[in-house]
C-alpha cells in the first residue's frame, strides 16, 4: 500500500451506533415523520431518505441513542442481508439489525460507504459461522479499513458517486415514464376515455392523428361495453406461442463441462414487482444445457414472461441485453405475434387489475399455488383492430422504449462502477495528482 494510505478500524473513525426498536406497547411511537430504517429498506439505493415505517418524535426519543445523522453509513449486521451498506440521506433511527458508523475523523463518509460495500464476505466472516450470524457493535467497530488522504477519498467518492447519481436519476425517470405509460394505457384501453369523449361530442384532448384512430361509439361484448370495431380475444389469438420454462436435472448439469459458456437463467425472484429484470438475481446454466435439455424454453427478445408458481402475476418483457437466456417452469413464456402485438401492450394488459383478478381466480392452491398454461391461454382482453394497434399504441410505446434505454444505460454504468470500485478503494488504481488537487 502506498505510503499516504493509512490503516484504521471503524471505531477510530467515529461513533458506532447499534439501532433499537421502540417497545411495541409504547403509545404513539409509530406513524410520525422520523425515518425508521430496517434491512428491508436496503433495496438497492445508495442513499436512503424514505423508509417503509416512520417514528413519531416520541418514538425516536424512546430510543434516542439510536438516532444517527445524515451521511452516517449503515450496515446490515444480521441474517441473509448481512453486509449490505447504505448511507443515511437524513437524520433517522435504525433497528437493532443495523450497525452504523458516524464518521467524525475528517474522513469522507461516502468513501467509507464504498469501501464497506465491497466487503460483504469479510463482514459475514467477522460475525462467525452460526446459523443466524450476528455482527455485534464491538466486532463491527474492529473492522479494518485502508484510507488514502482526504482529498483522494473525496475524489474517489465523487467519481463513483457521479455514476451512482446517474443510475438513481434513471431510476426516478423510469418511475415517471412507467407511471405515464400505465395512466395512458388505462385511459385509452381500459376506461376508453377518448371513445367516451367522442361519443359525447367532447374534445378527447388528443392530436387529431391519434384521436382519429378511436371510434365514436360503443357496442356490447362478453366483457361489457367496448369501443365499436374492437374485439374480445383470448391470448391464443394474439400470440405465436404460450409455453413455460424448464428446470435442468442433476444429470443435465453434471454432464456439462467446466469450459461451457454460462447462460442467463431467469427465475421468479429475478422478476421485480414492476416487471423489471433484476440482473443481480439471475443465475447461470451451461450453454450445452441451454441448447440441449432446455432448448424448448430458450427466450427471445420481446417475449413476455409471467410468473405462474409461488409468487404469481409478475410480468415483464425480455430485452436484448438479457440474451442468450433461458427460464424455469415457474415462468410462462408468452410470445406475441411479430408485427401484430407490441410486447408492451401485452405487458400492460396483463398487469391490469381486472385481467389479473379474472386470471387468478383460477389459481390452483396445491403445495405451491400455480397457474396452468391453459388458464393463461384462455384469458380474455379487449384489443383494437390489429391493423391499427401499432399506431394507437405508439405514444405509449415511446415511453416504454425510453425507460428500456434508461435501464440499459444504468446497467452499463453499474458495470463500469463495479469495475472501478475495488480498484479505486484499494489503491490499485491511483488518481492523478491534478484530479486530487481539485478536492483539497
């Protein structure tokens, strides 16, 4: 290690705080404005400003020793999430599963955060090998850390933080884009607002090229009133294939060689509630298994995936970046007819509450709840004429494409950050003198 780097323990950097939960019997402790951080709030954000639960001032005062200020570094120190690190975005209280370091030594808290975020295995090892490992306050404080001069700490944190800031900006932008897409879809294809406006001789509030694609009257159907000329169809009429994934056998896996390329293998836990693919949850299978025993369930771009066992009803679309990929039997593969049904239209249709309520009324409650492919195939929805669907859906598709581009950019930035991170915080990659000077 270069001479200007020094070694310290966390408790030499400042105050170590172990959180605490207010007594549940205490009156009026929850429901206020003080964030109460638990490991469930460690959801991928670098900085936590909002939480699932909040304390009143009375509740926070009941555990006053657990208050931590903005920029404190919090680390989960119990259970399967042990070693996850985040930064407090505002004053908050944590529960007893979290140890925090309030940096008071003049070192940069963000540098400390980035250092700890690379050391999950080391943190778990410090807790011992019990079935439910716990890293207590004193053991947490004894964790060692190597630190460069403060200017270099700030420069490193700035470089990594800039990447994370852009990833977070993309995440927030996508929340807005996807909310707009859902709102427009519900208005146009569920509530039929443009059709109602035209039927009542009102301005639908849309540009004429879009407004002209909607009829001006309704007709009866098995699902109630729908726009004239639209139709109720089951999914078999708008898809090229409805199938499900496959799980390789132990023999399949043991026959693969170590030199086999590794292929993305999508399972239920890698599909988020909002439909995005969680790349850090994806497992891998050998390419020979992917092309051999699992060739029936090879995924293609624009396939719609729908979870049909265990956690049912998560729906997303397969993007190019995921491929090559395969999936297991808890995930249905719904392949839209190319050129007829935009995958985003199918995804938003299958996310609608009425669609899911109807489909899920057929769930089989065995050892594990599940939906059959037949149930999905027979599910009905309302579709505009297929020759005009692309044109009507185009404004919504533009929002979904922008969100997809943001996700792709964020994955590239995250890969760059993850490459730079261990090299910068260990001193393997050194910053130039001119860059460090900017942070003095």
